[in-house]
C-alpha cells in the first residue's frame, strides 16, 4: 500500500506543471498568476518528494540512473 501511495504522489506531482501551462488562458492578473504558479510549483515538489520518500531509496536510484543515461 505504501508503494501505491508513493506512485500516486509522484504522478500527482506532474499535474501542477500542466496547470501552470494553462494559466495564461485564464483572465487573471499577473500578480495572481505569479502567486498561483509559486503555489503549484511548491505543491508539485512536495508531492514528488513525499512520493519518493514513500517509494524508498531504490526508487531514487532508478530515477538517478534514468537521468544519468540521458546526460552521459
């Protein structure tokens, strides 16, 4: 069950980025958009690291390995 919640939070962490991309299409002030963007970024990062903590050290190793393959 712990891993299921971990995967859920990792997937959930990508949704704020889609919401950020949609913000220009709403009629809100620039200040409001900046505040919402900040909140979404923080929420996404918290969700990602919470999911990562639930998944454990081996998941972090897999994520690092995936990025090292693409960079090197």
